[in-house]
C-alpha cells in the first residue's frame, strides 16, 4: 500500500473522528497523525519486494558506488518523495553509503 499525502490526511481524519470533508477544528493534530500514517506506510514499502527490486536496479546503475563519496554503497536514497512507490525511471533515487545517506538528509534539511 502506498498512500498519497491526501490519503494519509483522510485516514487521519477518520482515525481522529473528524468529518472527512469540511472544516477541521484541530488541523495540527490531523497533520501530525497523517505524518505517522505516511511514515508507517513508507517503511512498509521499503520492506516490499517491489522496492527491493527497484533498489537493486539503482545500485547496479551506480555500480554499487556512493553518489556522495565514491565508496561502496549500501543504501538507496530518494531525491524526492513525491514519486515514492512509482519510481519507474529510477531517476528519483541514488546509491549512497550510510554516512553519505546521512549527509544527504542533513543537506536536504537546510
């Protein structure tokens, strides 16, 4: 299962007992719940055979080398999360080592 952000919001509204459509009194609470739902869904996706096959293709494309430092890669990083679950072209992903993955996430936070 791969929820869109909109689906996660709708699911959070239902779980919190809000009307699915219409005004939300406590929007912050709904957003926080949607983040949890989305994160849980994403981690389940990373365990799927579908993701493992895509990740293997990215690693092979990058010759198992980290995009950050050139060392042996052991992770695949999404450059954007808007296409998670539909990375058909695999251009949204790069191979990275663990320190390179951490560095990439830190740079994204700036």
